[in-house]
């Protein structure tokens, strides 16, 4: 692959505008005359290259197109089967398998990039796009590793591009309602938050399959692996079950954490955690032995993160994460037949003067007891994002068209980066809990991270009291792949 330029000298949009200006002395026609009622001029469209166009990527692309101000010009996917629906929906879009070749060949012809690949390839694709001066929309979690998240957060400022992580709830009204209640002092000062999910709904806590299989002809297995270690293809890993394997996914925390922890981050202005502790659910091979599968995320976990006080709190805040069906103790203020969160998922804020909770995405915010919702009336102080269902996408498209710094977005890397780091730090504790190290011969094993509160040096990006776990802060990429 040839060296990619750091910026594009003249964007396609500016070129069109300059060309239009050059002919302005001859004739100026209204837009509706040129293109009919509702016509959007090419100069007012965001031209997007989409990497990962099946599954969530497919719905992302459709949402961009629905804004009426985006043109899907390039589609890229390593799996022709997964790309089929998007190719059918956007037949005019050029199709590619290798995003590196797409960027190298076509970077002068698009303005922005959408990334919806498995977690392990988010960072390398996103950074390459930013180095080209392209705006980026990246599915959650932002990255696979803490080092990658910090790198992208800093790169967004350096390259001055519009960024958005795909945690749609960040643009919903619910999170803003929770902020308004808290800012008005409705529940006092929050000291504890619980976030929980019924995920995973894919296999975790299992051994790596031993049966070698031949990849489908439509799938470029080497490109799918990307930065991950070389392995033989196994059945059912693609397109969904990769989430439960550390080489590719980030488990239930990566899948649902951004959707559930977005609200406490916004409400309390949380930044970087300074300590984390985990306990992990067991898998039993038989009645005597605990299964140990270091390549796979565990079936359940309970992680406790400690965040330093902010301008919204006077004391440290404790955030509990629970997955695999584990839930916090049901609040006394909630009636026996009243829904806790949305049943399987939720977020609960505990303040010194009351409690409030929400469902996934910060939706359906409620004060506890529920009778308070009819009694408390707090004025709206925060602007809402237009178009609830599609607002997160439309907001990013509009901000890109306005150019960097002109319009706010709900989940720029400035805030998505620290949020993602918190989830990945929680995963450090999960992996540290099961970090298995042999003792001297004949003495069995010890578990150096089990139950230990890990202390985090944010500047150095290191755990200071369990060196072994720092290997997971920054992965070694496979030969031929490099970040930056």
C-alpha cells in the first residue's frame, strides 16, 4: 500500500463550489430549477465511504442515506455475503474488499468514512481515514484496546475532523432528561451507579474450536483477521460470535457498555476511572473442575469502577457493571410489579436525596418512586437532537457539511474515547481476574488478579499494581498491520 497523504489538498465539495463560482457571471439558476423540488446539490451532500456494510453497517448506511444529505459512494466489506443487501440498495456505489486499496485509490473522491467492522479493526481503519482528513463515524465500542482509544481521541483533535461514535442513545431525549433532573438537584448528589445487561447472547466461556474448516469463497479470511493473530478459520465465528473472543471482540462490556454507561458519563461528567475490581462467573467442566478458557470472554461478570470527583460531584463515584444476567438489588422504591430498567438491561442512579433509572440507550427515564414523575417538574435546559430515530446520524452528517468545530455532535471522540477506555479498563480487571500463572512445579496455580483492586495511572496508561495485565492495554498487531 502506498503512503497515504495526511490531508486532502482540495476536497470534492470545495472543487464543485469553486467551479460553480467561476461560471456565476454567466448564469445563476435556482436549485429547484436545476434539480426539481427537494433537490440537494452535489456540493451540499456528504460523500461517504462505508467500511463494513453488513449487519449494523447495513443499518448505518441506510440511516445516513435517510438524511437526504449523504451519498453512499463506496462500499467495502471482506464478505460478499454480508455486503449483498447494501450493494443491492446502493447499486451506484463502487464496491471494494480491502479498505486500504479503497483509501489509496479513491481518497480524493469522498468526504467521510463510516466504520462498522468487528472491534479489532476499528482503530486502524479509523486512524487511516483521519490521516486523510476524512470525518469518521465509528460503531461502538470505539476501539478494542485502551491504547487505540487514546490514540484516536488525540488524532481527532490533531486532524480536526468531525467524529461520532455509534452509540445512538447519546442523541436521545432520555439522557438529556436525566441530566436536567440531576442538574436541578432532584436526587441530590449521586455516589453510586449500576449498569446491567442480559448480554452475552453469543457463546462465551468456552474453548476455541479444534475443527479446522475452509473459509467460504465469498469471505477473505485474511482481511477479516486484519490486526488479529493468524488463525485457521472456524465455523460460526463470522458474522456474530466473534464478540465473545478476546482476539476480536470485547464481550458484553463492549457490546452494551456504551449504550448503558453513556448516561452516567453525561449526567456526572465522568472522565477516566482510577481503579477497577472484578469478579467473574464460573464455567464448570465437571463438578470438580473450573473451566479455564483464556481466549474467551467469561459468561458473566461484576465490575466496580471508581471515578474521581468532577464538577458534578463532590466525591468519588462508584459505577457497577453487571452482565450475564446479574442485576443489582431491586430498589425499595420500585413496586413489586414495576419494571426494573427494561427488564434485561438498565441504569440506576443512587443519590443522597433520591434515585432515578433508565432503560437501554438512556431511554424511558424515570424517577423513583414512579409517583415522583407526576410531582416533579423541571424546566428543559438542554437542546434536543431533532429526529430521535435518525438524529444521531443526521447530526453527524450536518456537522460534517458544516465542517469541523461549527456544530456539536453527541458522541465525539473527545467524550467517546474516555467512555470506551472505561469499558476496556473494566475488561482489564476481567482478564486480570482469570490471569492464570503456574507456580513452581507441583504446586498448582495461583490467580494474581483475582479480587484485586487494580490501580490505574492515566497518564502512563498502566495498571500500577499488577504488571501482567498491562499486556492487554496495547495489543501486538499481526505482521503487516500498523496503527498510524
